[in-house]
C-alpha cells in the first residue's frame, strides 16, 4: 500500500493525496514534478531509478472499502534536501539511460 507521502523530499512542496504533481520512484521516494524534471533530471537521488506520477487513491468508497477514508495517506514527512553538486555527479552517467534500462 502506497504511503502517499505529504511533501516533496527536496523542496517541501505540499503533495496532498490528490496531487497530480507528485512523482515517485519504485521505493516510493517522493518529489514534486518541478524537482524531478528541473533538478533531478528523472534520476532518484536515493536509488538512481526513474520517476512516475504517483497514483491517486479514490476519495470515495466505490468498491470494497478501497479508498482514502479507510487507507489514509501518511502524515510523516521525509525531508532529505538533495545535495545538488553530489546529485549532478551521481546522475551524470545515468540520466541519459532510460529508467527501464538502469
């Protein structure tokens, strides 16, 4: 079950459960679209993977109690501001490789 983390790990932009700006990697590291596209160049600073838009959990109980009311988003913040110089060096050799080939 996705945690639906509430902020961008880098810039602390709020990313509520229904945000279309949230991006996650396969480990659910969570960043905003602006950081992923502009700063990170689609390279997760924690694992080197790529990012995808985070799914939005339904607000309404459409079927079998699979909704935000039963499975709420976490309120725990994970703020790990990216060291831009270190990330540039880390991502330099892999950002041009498609995430599915990394």
